[in-house]
């Protein structure tokens, strides 16, 4: 008998096997370059992707000795910026205050990657535009190939076609799969895990 659980797990297995390993390797190479040039990695996401950013910041810092940050980890600053400057520009303003420069990279974790015409994740769009203006590298792990981030990133890993009704859970789950692949890559990982 087919259940939701067996269907979901089958979809997950198929998606894992269809991921673009070459693009994941390109993400690794880009982050290695950031670390070698003493740059910083800024992780940007909203909703569940923001929570994933917090976890990934920990892993990049602790396991890979990459200086990494996320604006959503400082609720006081983020909400002050939203209150005073608006949600759409909050991430870009935060990156500007962080003196984003060509040695740095942003890593966008997002289901859709932003769509200005629909007013979705415009804060990510403005952050990508700002990063581009500074010469910083734009990286992304995404669920859709047609959002702003996919179209404007230097390197984007896009989840292969997923069941539309389960795009968000699969995209957010695979953000974790991919960043854990990155932080356990011998080219990036400098510190061992306890377990």
C-alpha cells in the first residue's frame, strides 16, 4: 500500500540522485576561494530558510573556519532596519553596514529565489543586487530555476523538478543536505566533528 510517507521518501530519493553534483562542487570551490582570500560568507534566507541559515553559519564557522554571518541571527538589528528602512531593503542595508566587498560572498537559501513582480522575497532581490554592485560572489541553493536568485547567481544549485505541492519541504530539506555536503567536503572542512 502506498502512503504519504512512502511517496515522500521516494520523491526524496529521486531528488537526491538528480542533484547537480557539478554545481555543488562549484559552490565548494567558491567558498574555498572566499576563505583563502580572507573574505566572509553571508547567508540570507527567510522563513524556514532563515532557520537553515543559522544552522549553516554554525557549521561553516565551526567545521570549516569560514567567517560566516546571517542577518536573521540578530533580531534586534533586523527588526530595527525593517521598522526604519522597510523589509525590502533590510538585507541590503545590513550587507552595506557589514562592508560587503569583492572578497566576500553571499549564499542565498530560498525556495523560490525572489520574484519582484509578485512581491515575493524582494529583500533577497535587493541583497543580490547590492552584492553584485560590490563585486561580491553570489551563491544560491534554491527550489526553483526561474526566480531572481537562480537567474543572477554566479553559482546556483537548483533542486530538480519537485512535486509542486511539496516544493517547500523538499527545497528546505535539501538546503540542509547540500550545505552539509559542503561543510563535510575535505577541501572545506578543517575541524573534525565529535561524532
